[in-house]
C-alpha cells in the first residue's frame, strides 16, 4: 500500500505522550485561514521556493523551463510543474524543496521502528498531516503494521471524514489528538471552509467507542481568543467522557512564510506570535468550568 508522505519527524515531544516519530501525510479537506502547514493542503507533491536562499546560480533553469531569469533575478512558475524534483536536487542552496514523496506503509513503519528504543513506555508513532484520514487506507495500514510491532499509535485529526473511516481508524489507534478549532458552525465554515457538523459527530462516535481523546485547540487572536470560546471548549470536554485532556496551541506565524514559498497568500496573515502567557489567562478562567485538565503548549 502506497501513500503520499510530506515528512517524517523524529524525537517529537508535542505530538502525543513520550518521544514520538511523527509521520505527516499530505492532503487536507480543511483550509484554515491560519494554517501553519499550507504545504500539506494538496495531496500531490509540490515544489517550495525560498527566494531568500536563492544565490542565482541558474542550475535549475538549465534543466527546466519552470525556472527563468529576468535581469539576474530567478523566478519559478508552478504552472506546468510535474513535481519531478530534479530542480530541487540540483539546487545547491536549498532554495528549492520538493514536498511529498511516495512511500509504502511498510517503509513508514520501518522508519518509525528505528526509533523504538527511544519510545520507552509511552512514546510511539503519531500520524499527522495535513489530515491523515484523507489517505485513510494508507493511514489504517500504517497503524495496523505499527501495532503489530508493539508501537503505540496516536492519530492527530481534524475529524473531517466519514463515520465509517473514523470507526475503522479507532480500532487500530491508541489515542486521538482531536483538533477543535471553532464551535460556532458559521464561524467554523467561514475560517476553515467546512462545517463542523461531521467533526462533532465523529467526536461523539469516539466517545461512544470509549476511545481516549486529547482535544487540541489552536488559539488565534481576533478569531477565537475569547472567554466564550474557552467556555464552549470546557463544556464540550466536560460532556465527552472520552476526553482526557485539553491542549491549547497559541498561534504562530510559520505558515505565512511557507505560503509565500508556495506562491500563495495566507488568509490570516499576521506575523506576530501569540504568547503562551496570554492564552494561559483565558485557559485558567475556563478551567473552573471542567474537571478535565487544561494545558497551553
Ligand atoms: S519539479 Fe521538475 S517540473 Fe517542477 S520545476 Fe522542478 S524540474 Fe521543473
Ligand atoms: S538552483 Fe536554487 S539557488 Fe540556483 S537559481 Fe535555482 S533556485 Fe536559485
């Protein structure tokens, strides 16, 4: 079984318990205005170009008409690009990067298994993205193979998939990291491009299945940094027995630079970080509304 992998990151400590190998799969059904991984949106591989790293050597233009020079300045046009990656291989300064490669589920699990000694009691493999359940058959196969090797499996998901897919995934997953971005359905559609109805239905499904879930909540200034939002998250956590913990993730602007490298514009384009302390004030007020532990990442 093959799939499109964006990246495999080792020794991660924020993608579930313990030390983990995080496998980022490409493709996502949401378009969050603040997305910090815009290179994950499309399922197909694509080239990122960082103009700040370009030394104008011309090597890429020698092999592909997608690269051109005008008055000594390099430009890259993605129209017509077949993402063969030859230009990125030739780029001496890492200004070009091919994002996305085809791997088998077996290769992914072998890569994770190399880190097994570091997992100890609670670490393991985390499937993330993008949205890993966009490639549900691939994600299922990775999780099954990992569990056969005794590797703990976390799935970080936005929850936007069919209930049938979520149920199958639950059967081979130890812990879900479940993103909740907004609880108001209109605002959810406005800022992510999709309704939150199926996302909440799938969370209820995991609750019925007694599947452990950590809620992960990105906090974005001017969008959901409000007491009302934190109170709604607290009420949701309290209502769902499956929720063991809530983690708030303050906005960071890394997606803005990545979107530029993809010749796209990030809808929420603020380049200012949101401090952990600022989010903590809201989290501490809302913590009084639930006995589920809150933390700010
Ligand atoms: S990835 Fe291939 S097709 Fe695309 S710009 Fe580079 S060399 Fe050209
Ligand atoms: S190969 Fe890399 S450094 Fe050279 S011109 Fe192309 S993008 Fe710039």
